[in-house]
C-alpha cells in the first residue's frame, strides 16, 4: 500500500500550521476563569473546615466546663471566666449562673432548687467566634425523708420502686 498524502493544516498554501494569537488569548482566558473558580471553591472549603473544627473543639470544651461546674456545690455555684491553659491556648470561657424560679420552670415549689449554667467558649477573644451551651442543675436532696416530704408537698408522688 502506498502512504496517503495528508492535506496541509492551513487552508492557505505556504502558511505554517499553528494557532492564531486570538485563539491563544481565548484559551488563556478560559483557563484563568476556571482557575479563579477552583481557587474560590478551595477557599470556601478551608473556611468551612475551620468553622467545623471550632464547633467540635468548642462543644467539647463547653461540655467539660459544664460538667465541672455542675459538680460544684450548689450553694456556692457562681459564674466566672478563664482559659484552658496550654492544651487549648486560643480558647477561653465565660460562665453565667442564674436562678430558676417556679414561675419560669412551671414547677410548684421549685424556688431555690434549680439554677441555669450558661458557658460561652470564645476563640482568641473574638466575639464572632463563640459557642454557648446551657444546662440546668438541681439542688441535691440531703436525706430521703426530706425528699419524700418535699415531693409530696408539690403533689408529685414517686411511682414504682420497692415498698418498705
């Protein structure tokens, strides 16, 4: 078989094959638009990952601080602030403690028995990077006889359990 003769790439005889300047400029513009879009998407991805990391760490720190504060003596429970030391150097906390009365809880006779603890975690003192968690603690009853009298006074009777 004889090799086939290929037609020239250019429609004009004698002109070298290749791209025109206009074609190159259009290709470069398309590549630039694609790269800008990809870089913008990557920047958004990094920002979301950073926000997610803050949420995870702050919720863990808030839960730990809430547990620590809720285990403290009920009468001496007060707010405060501080940091987490070298383990989490960029994080700090603020705690606020408030009384919950019977009018707010809807439980008759609960005055002086409930407190709320609000813990706010801050990143580098930045007010835009905060995480707040809340819990309600109940005053522990000292003796079972006193607890039964208080529960009976409010109209609530224990259900189930063993009879003595």
